[in-house]
């Protein structure tokens, strides 16, 4: 089971910038790379659209709590893309194909929390892909650079259990990418 995740600062910046673009909604991206023993190497970020919609099937929330009234008394759904995300399935298929062709792994997915801590929600835990990496960045504002305390990574076991993975930033000189790093695979 992977216990560490290594990535360059350039890759980190590419990831968190792509997530911040969606603010105040949750941003999401697929994470590409390799695995050597217990260490995952993130080498690419595949930005994705968050395509969550109110009619997306959800089984986590009781029906009664899914709607609420706003200040004007209008009935509204309690959830939005500011606290829900779904990776565009077409992007997922495209990324899987790319990974097969390039011989890299689709490690997992990242998403942002525009509100709240970088911790997996009940929904995150319920919908995580087994045997994949989950990355969460708390991005409270698109202008503020997230710090170490604003991000977390977990490996999801085959049974769906979340195990924390330590994030190790490769110490490279400013502006000098690691060999093999391609922070953006697509515009
Ligand atoms: Zn989440």
C-alpha cells in the first residue's frame, strides 16, 4: 500500500492552480504518474470539469436534508458544486486512454474544498475509487496560495478505507522541473 506521494513544486503549483480556477465551486483533476514500491510519483495533472448536477444520484444524504430554504424563503437544493464534485466521465475515459498509450498510471483524483478543511467528507469516502489516490486542497480564495496545512492525500484501499499518504515535495531549484514532469497534459 502506498505510504508516500512525491511531486515537484511545479506539479503542485499546476495542480492547485487548476483547482483554484473553479472557485467558488469545487475544482477537480486527475492525477497521473508512476509507482515505485510504497511511493507514488505524481508527474502530471489532467484538469477536469466538475459536472456535478443536483439530479446526480446521491445515496449519502437522507432525502429530507437535501433541500433547504434560503433567506427569502425559496426552496433550494442544499448542495451545489461548491460542496460536490463529479469528474467529467468523458475526461476520465480520455485520461485512461492517454495513460495506456503513454505507459503511466492514473493514480487517482484531486478536488478542492472552497469551504472547510482538506479532509475527506462522508461523500468523498462513499464515492472514492478503490485502490486510488485522493488529494484534497482547501482553497478558500483563488488569490491565496494554499499552504502545507491546506492539503492532504490518502490512499483508498480495495475495501474503501482511507489511509493517509505523506506528501513529499521534491527539492528542485526554482523553475527547474524534474525530468519526466509534465505539469499539464492539456490546456
Ligand atoms: Zn471533498
